[in-house]
């Protein structure tokens, strides 16, 4: 079975899950922590080399404050949880903004936790405009030069993106790294994650003809 | 019904269609011309304001020469066909490369044909690296400034991308304009286009909750 090197995770549907459960929207995020940890272990077991979680974006911070506080806390908890595992961990996002939680500043340079191994990227207060904002005027159309000028230069091409919650869009997720990503949608909400979602996504990816435009 | 302002078309599957018909791969492209024209008329009738066709990319030009010649000819024919309709037509792509057909040079500045009206963009020898390659060193994270620095500055945000041929990927299609695009996949190959594909895509788009991250 052809396993993707790099999987991107868009863990959507937390608010809709909460509303379905009769909770208020901000109460959906904490139930996304455990799925994130299970998924990490599944990826490690499959031999995935890099995993990127979409935490929150600069656009998301325009939501009501109680939601913003709740998803920020969930991201802090998730990163601290992952730092107890074996990982090469990086938190990437606009850390110069007040929306970036100071608790995560120590993670904005990639660091090895435990025995390292799998690269984990966690996008926090990420914006595509922030990522592309430092492209220099070399006026080069060389892909390597462009990629090296991105703020996300340390994140490699994403092979497979899995999005929970049924929406069929990227919502600003790493526009350059996802140029050739295969995109798999799961209708269930992220807090309703189960292992089968992951295995179905891998099976599907295995049937895709990866041509990179050739 | 909420009609998308801007639809992106990824007309994939021409080669697979040809092979299924017992033809050689390069014979699949010319059968994509008529679908393109029908789609133009459907979009115009629905009130779509802008339509972008994915012709070929810098990556595609690495395919065998007979295929490259065939898809280049199909793009020339398609643009000339559309120039006989009412449209504000622009061909966008790296026109400084030998892979860009000289027949299409007159179309690289937007021009009004017939009574104008709908904006039509046709990507020819387009590469994401070419598009992003002239981002200047303003070091700005302002979305408008970034968008205005793109080679594709005259192409607006894409609301709905429809891809034929079953693949679930963008393959480099306008990475900045497709940040929030909803992505609809049709398993049939592009030469097997029928009107129902289009109407089903519009119906699906109508049910999507467009949040732009909010």
C-alpha cells in the first residue's frame, strides 16, 4: 500500500457537533483533542512522515470572542499534548499578532520531543496572506526559490488532505503545499472521528493516480 | 438560487476518454471543444459573471510531444471559438516561454468580443510558480496588495470549481483565487460533458454554507 508521506488534517465541524448535542458552539472544540491524539498514533503506525493539523486561521479569529477563546485553548492543549509524544514539532502562524497565544511561542521553532521521528506541524493563527507575505522580489519563477521564501518553508508538499465536516474547500490551508494534494472529505464532524475514517482515506489515496501534472 | 459569481473549470479526463474509445491519448482533446462552448452558454444563461477554463499548465508541457501539440491546438481552437461569442476574454499564462502558442498572444490583454459581458479567463501554459513569481518585497500581509502583485491580478476569487474526470485535486489551479472555493467533482470525463453535470454542481453549490472562515 502506498502511504502518503505528508497528511494534512482539516478538523472541521466542532461547532455543528456541539449544536447537534444541544451545547453552545464554543463547547465543541475540547472534544477534538482526543481525535487528534488517536490520529497521531495511527499516522505514526502507518509510517506517515509528516502531519499538519489546521488549528485556526486569521479569518477564524473574527468569530465571537467566546468561540475564539475556546478554539485557542483547544490548540494550546493539543500542542502540549503532542509535545508529550515522539515528534519533531513546529507551531506555525503569525506569532506577532495578539491573537497568537503566548503559551505556544516556545514551539515556533521546530523542536524534537521524545524520540522525535514524525514531523508535526500545527497551524495556529495561520493566514495564507501571512504565509505568502514575505515572498521576495527576486522575481523568480523557480519553485524551490518561491517555496523557500514562504513563512511555511519548513513544511513540505502535502500528499493527502483529509477534511472532516463535509465541506469541500481548502479554507486557506497551505496554498503552495497543497497544489497537488489529493483531497478526501469525511461528512462526520471532527469530534465524531473514528479510526475507520483514517483507514478509508488511506485506501482511497492508494487508488489515486499521482501524476503531478505529467 | 444562489449562483456563483465565478466558476473555475478543470476539464480533465480527455486522455482516459480517448483510451476508453480505443483511440490514442492525444485524440481526446478536440472532443473537449464543444463541451466548453455549451458550458459557456449555460453560465451566461445562469448569470455567472466570470468563468475560468484550465487549459494547460507548465507541468503538462512535459508530456509526450504529440500530446502537447494536441492540447495546445485544442486551446487555440477553444479561444478562437470563444472569441466569436460575447465575452471579455483574457488568455493568461507564461507567454514568454516557447510553450505558449503565438496564435494566442493577441489575447493576453483582456479584450471585449461581441457585446462583452461575461469575463472569460483561459489559462494557457499557466504555472502557479509563474503566477506567484512576481510577488514583490513589500513584505506585506495585506491580501489586496498580494493579490494585485499576482500575474493573475485580473482574475477574481473563484466561488465554485468543477472538475471532471474524478480526480480530487487542484493541480495548481489559481492557488490564491481558490483559497475559499467550493470544489465539486464529476466522475465522467470532460468529453462526456452533459448539461446535467452543470446543473447538479449549481444545486450542490446552492446548499453550501459560505463562511469565508467566519
